[in-house]
C-alpha cells in the first residue's frame, strides 16, 4: 500500500516499485489523499490565475491518475477525496475540505479502515517533512503513521527518500539542462507563512538510506506513468529528459525503513525482504 498526497506522486516517488511488485504478483494498493485541484489547468494555467477551475483540474487529474494506475498495473486505487491544500501558506490550506485542515485523527481513521480491509504487509509514504515540505505530503505522512499505530497491521513501513549524493547528481543534471527548478520553499508567500516549518534539506545522508530498489527494468513503465500526468508542469519537466536519461536518473528508488517486524537485515534491496 502506497499512500500519496496528489495524483502524480505515485509515479514520481514510487512508480518503479509499484510496477515492479505488480509484475512480481504482489497486490498493490494506491491511496491518493487529495483531488489535486491546485495543480495546473489546461494550457498550464496556475491556481489563482484567471481560468483556473479547481473542479475541472481535479476531474482531469482523476482521469490521468486512472491512466497512470493502468500503466503501473495497480490492483486497487482508493481516493480519500480531500481538497488539495496548495503550497504552505496558500489560502487553500484553510478552505473547507482541504486535507491540511482535516484533523489527523479523522483522516487516519479512514486510512486505518482501508488497512483493515487490505491488510498490507508493506506500507510506503513520506517522511515527517513530506519529502519536500508540501502540506499535503506532511499530512499524508501524519495520517499514515497514525493509521499504522492504530491498526498495527503492516509488517514493514517505509518513507521515500533520496541519498544526498543522488540529490547532488540530480541538481547537476538540472543545471546542465538549464532547468528553472523552483524549490518548493519559493512558492508564493511560503517564506512569511506563520505555519511554515523550517525546511530541512531533502533526502538523507547516504549511510542513513536503508533500502535501495533497482527499478531500471521498470523505468519505461515509470516514465509512461508520468506521461499519463502530462497536464502538470513537473511531469513535463521529467518527460523532457527523454526516457533514457530519465531512467538513469530515476531508476533507483530509495527508502528508509521505519518499522519492521520481520527481522530482515539492513541494508535491503527488496521492500518484501523477510516476507517471502
Ligand atoms: Zn504531491
């Protein structure tokens, strides 16, 4: 079970493991917490700009998410259906139905129900900073950890991460490509938002990464899943790398194991080590 914040996060963060384990016969469940309504609209129109209609964006992104699930052969898609909260400090954070404004207990109980239904052996989500500080990612982390605690069902729990050495390589490639890469903390008003936490750096020192999964064999599938989300500028950016470069850069997925009842030795190269 992978718990993600928005339509498209399943592809960028865990597209490789979802495709790989589905191919190995594992039942894969994707839980997407929000409708992605703060994403780009047709023609790249941004939230708050004239012509940006969150309901239309959500509908488009739902269709894209379903296409991505078909590519990754995800067995079950579960939508919690909260409204996208936008970046830290945006007024959408406080809108009715926004994920960020939903009490953790309430959303965690809905997720716990899904855990009771599917009984996942392995659960994957983000670290406490939501990998890069997006409120919906932080909230996805919080409800997942609360649901794990409530149910005690998953034998293993992982947070997505990136080894720092890889982040440096990533930055180099972006600069080579002349990318105008906006770090999330540059989002409008984020700097002076009272509720914005200090931004810890993305990823972990290499030696703290417990689990590296080689997904190069499924790199093309991951690229195609991202292509299903072509309305979003972040996807377009990755697609512009071309499939070979993309696989070089994104062909290994990194995790930190935070719960384990199997006793599998670390470091690992399989999320299901100790379970089969
Ligand atoms: Zn996201």
